């Protein structure tokens, strides 16, 4: 049986603990003996507990500091729509985009010619040694349209193109090359507007600049790719080599001995030989970069020739029999399974050529192509070329599978003469959204009360093949247009550059950005043929749900 103390301890355990505590306080020697007799495992457990609580406290302290004390970097609010106007000005068919100020939003570079001074800065043409009026380069923030930099760059501009060199060590920043009138060659830093170099050009006064400007491998051994500018005077095409680092001319002018048109390509064969491809009348012409370098410098270079290509082109005329009917209008590069292929566009047909043998990958597809085609994806991850067959009321949009040449879809979309070029944006479903300009009311003359032609912007997505979405209509003269993914995988918007049609009559120049998604709720649904079961609002909802992706 339990004695009285044990029974009391079992009934009142807290009181018993209190009694033991008082006994221990009254007998310190016994307390020390108990502490000394504590096993090592118990002491280690206490140390672990202390370490755990200290670690927990430090973690909570760090979270508090990061969350509430250290300020987060400000992310600029990207306005959905903005507009910048320039009075008494004219502009050029040129737009370039890049992230200039590091806010992860694409910014816009364009050119305009003003009779007085710049629009936002206290700069004038005289400050840079030009007479009034002169050409200004300006960069607008993609977030809100504010001016990042703006300065006079030339008296007048005949040609402009932005290049991104790949030098050793990143010594030369991305720049824009401007060919001015009268003859000059200027490189402007894309990010700051600073003039990197400026030289008088060797072009004759009557020469016209052929696009595009080509970057060739480093021929002067300064670690920077060099520049090849092609010009045409009467019926003769000439090449001019310039250093990509400082703009100095390399050698003299070299005549190619043929006539040609804009649309040159620098093509590298599978053996590593460099050739210039370009349309010349009804033929495809080619010039070896090795021959051109030897012609302008008088010495042998590091370039080489491809025996297969040398056998395909006439050694005297540099021509080969075209695989396309009619005049050759465009020569374009296409990524192929075994290298880069060549897409040849004629006035009556188009065809895909093997990039090494220049043999047809599929039979020529008949089409009256008068404008440069664009690329996109009609099927997931399958490259598609979009060609405009015919013009005016007879225009058709053809989606061609580049692997077979088959027509995937055909859209009847009448247009007005001189409309902006089409474009495309990749979407998250590995297809593309396509943007076309056409008549405001399909099948009508589409003119405003003042008699001005009215262009409409249409959007098409392959998942809704029987529907076009009319996003906007514009009655002013459109100089340049592009659809851009302003933020990686976030929002797509279109850029519109409008201004006077006559460069001799200055007027209002406007740069407009508008987010595509914001235009969808008020858009007009255009049904092509028999429509599906979806209502117009359901179709708008599907377009609103589109997500875009950055190209690799």
C-alpha cells in the first residue's frame, strides 16, 4: 500500500513538485549534485533547442528586413497607350526597338526631320554643324513615351540600319549606321545617341543605297565585324567596305559588274564560303566575298570559295537560271533542317531552295507577290511563310507550309495601295498571331468624308481560322508599323508612325503605342464564310486570353 506522502503526491502532483523545489532551494549542495548527475544527452538536447530558436529568430529577422526594410526596385508602370506628336516635321520609314534604359521594356528609336529644333531638348541643327532643317534621332520610352535621348544626326538621311556587332570583349556597343545626304557615313550609339564615328562617304552623288547593310567577317583584323554597303548607279552595282570599329574605308570601290535591286543576303555555304546573293532582273545573282575583297583591296584575304557554288553561277555574269517565274523580287533566309535555306520570291511564283545546292525543296507555288513575305507559325512549331497574292481588291493572304509548300489557309483581304507591311508575334501555344492591314469595310472603297483612305488593322490566329478581328482603323498616312512584345512574355502592343506623305510638306508626325489586349473588347468580329457556334463576345474573349512568348 502507498504511504501518505506517496498518495498525496499522486493526487496533487503540482503541490509535490513545489515541495521538491523548496527543498532544493533549501539544500544547494544537493542541487549541485543533481546538476552534476544530469546525463550528457540531456545537456546536448538543451543546446540543440537553443540553437534551433536562435536560427529561427535569425530567419524571421532576415525575412522582416527583406520584406519591410529593404525597398524593392521600382518596376515602371507600362502605360497601355501613349502618343507623342511632333509639329512641322516629316519622318522616315524606319522603326527600331531595344531596351535602352534597362527597365526590361522595349524602347523605340525613330527619325524625324524638323525645321527648327528638337521636340523636347534644347538642341538645334546648328549645335551639331547642320543647317536648318536637319534630321533628328530620338528614343522614346516604351513604358510611357517619354524621351530618353534625342539629337541631330545628319542633314538628311538616305538610309539607316541598326546593327549589333559581336566583337571580342564587347568593345563596340550596338549602333545605328546612317547614310546621309550629302554623302556621309555616321555610326550612332543606340543607347546614348553619341556619335561613335563620322566620315564623308565615297558614294557618288547619283548613287542610290541598296538595302540591307551587310555585316561581313572581320577583314581588317581589329576584332569587329566590318560593314559592306552596296550602291547602284545607273545599272551598275558597287560594293564599299568599311571598318566596323571606326568607319574607315577598306580599299576602294569594287564594281560587281551587274545590275541589281535591294534585298541582298550574305549567305554562308556549308563549307564556310561567303557569298552575296541578290535579285537581278529575272535571275538570281551571286558574288563571292573573296572576289569582292580582292577587288577592293588588291590582296588575298582569309575568305574561300565553294566549288559547288562556283559551278552553278556563270563566271562572267554571276547569274544562274532562276527557279521562279517572272522578275525576282525577294531573296530571304529560312532556317532549314541541315542549315540555312533560301526562299526565292518572284513576281509570279515562290519556291524554297536548298541552301547548299540551290535545288528546289518543293515545286514553285504560283503567286503574284508584290510585297515582302513574313514568317510565323500556323501549326505548333511548324514554320510558315505568309505571302500576299495580288493587290487591291484581289489581294489574298496565303499561309504556306515551308516544309511542303502546301497552302494551309487562304484569306481574302482587300487592301489599299501603299498599306503598311504585315507582321506576326509568337504566342504561348507555339503558334503565331498575325497582323494585317486592309480595307475598313471589306468590299467597300473605305474613304472618310474628307476623301482620305482608311486603313484597318486586322488580327488573325490559327485557332480561329474563320474569323478576323478588326482592332483599329486609321485615316492618317501610315509611314511605319510594327507589332512588338514590349515585355518578355507579358504584353504585346503595336507601334504606329504617322506623318506627311510628301517629304517636302512638313506636318504633324505622331508615334503611337497601343496595347493589343486593350483593343480586343471594342473590336469588330469579321466572319469569313460560315461562322462557328461561338458568339462574337466569346470570340473576343478567346483573343483576350492569348498569351505571347519571346522568340528564342
